[in-house]
C-alpha cells in the first residue's frame, strides 16, 4: 500500500469538484484525503472556502480511505466540544476512517468571529488545552459517561457525545515547530508536520518521538504524517509560474498566523519573485523529483506524506502521479 495521501485544495476547488478529485486521487493510488479547515482562501483569486465537515463527509461516502481535517483550530470559530462532535459523527458514519488534526490556528480563518486574536504562546496553550479536552470527552463518551472540563481557555459543562464511533478518532497536532512537536509527542495521538523543509522535518519528527518517549509511549505506533506542498506542471516554467500565482505564501519567510484578509495577502504577494520559492516547495515537471522528495520524508521515518499540488491542474497532476510518481515510491529505506 502506498504511503501517499491526497490534499483536497478546498481554497481553490468548489466543494463538488473537491469530492470528485478525491475520488480520482483514490483511483490514481493515493490513500486517504486531507482537507484544510478554512474560512477564507489565502488569495481572493482562489475563490473558494467551503465548510470542511460536509466536504469530508461527501468524500468519505465516495471513497474508501481515511479522511480528516487539516489544521482545525479550537477557540475561534469552533469550541473543542463542537469539533469533537463533528469528527466523532464522521467516525461513526465511517468506522475506523476519521481522524482529527489540530493546530494553533491563523487569524485569516479564526478572527472572523471578532474575538481577541492571541499571541503565539497563548495560541499554543489553547491548542494543547483543546487536545486535552477532546481526548477526555472522547474517553468519557466512549464509556457512556458524562464529563466536565474547566481550563484556562475552555469550559465544558457536564455532558457527553451521544454519537461515538467504536474507536475514537486519533487526535494529531499539526505543527512545524520542534517545541510544539515534542509536546505533541507527550499529549497527542500523532503528528502532522506542516510547512517544513527536509531538514526541519527531521528535527520535528525527532522531537515528537522524544516527547512520546518521555510520556512512556511507543512513538513507532503513533501516526507521524507530513503535509508536502508541490507544484507540478508539464514544464518547469509552468510549474514555477503557477506556484508564484497560486501559492505565493510559500515564499513568505515570516510567520503568517497574524495575516487577516485575502486582500492583505494579495498585496504582500505582489512582492514575491520566482527565486523566493527556492527550497520552499517542490517545483518541477520531473516526476522523479517529486518521487524523491516524498521518498526522502518516508525514509526520515514519516508514515505517510499528504501531497498538496498548488496549481489548478489537479486532474493532470493526479494522472501524472498515478503513472510516473506513485509507482516509484517504495518502503522506507534505511
């Protein structure tokens, strides 16, 4: 079985198109679908930002792989209990196939409710409090018990999830930071590495495993996944052009968590030059380059790589990966 999953790029795909492409991805040999939990697209020109939960439900109905939201955030648009209920229902409808990844969040998607947007340390604290609350709620609900929670950021009155799958969905932490990854190893069920270079990916995975060991857990039994941005097109020039046009945020060498509108990002993106993307994502027409990047992360110790093609050419990308990339992916080496 391949260790490559598909990222349904819901900020540039209409919901029905995202579902159809997830079906094509499975037919092409991808296993599992990740869709980001967005409220706005990163650029106005991308034009989409559907609610992720109905999209995931529709994908699950049409495919046989696992499904989950990429980088969901508690505390802005959704309370942790609401996130827990959504993914538990997804899991009850699709036994053994639903998972959750939580992140510290970005203002672009979370400030829209008008609340205070906290500084990074508070966002991290809020993330791990949400992990704790959701895992406690899962455990109590699976045992048929009520639970309550009173933390620094969230409160849960005495209640339970009345619809629970037989096995609670795994709760992963999505991060590119080594310190957060280590804490994830101690407290979460798994890791989704995001926005990392090859060297950073190795460090993040090492720290995650160290955190798991500190908590007496077997890191080898915990999901360790990586989100990989790529730009494939028939020529290198086209691949670079579409990355500049549709994914200029990949070239922004600063934290993007405080950016609040697609229009603001569009203004900043006008400063991006093609050379700014060097080393930031895989930009190539050569399938061998894509296969080598994926295999490299598997060889680092990641269980699976979810691939996000930043262009609008999703069907052609899937066809090329089916014929020329996925067949080159083997078991981790070393």
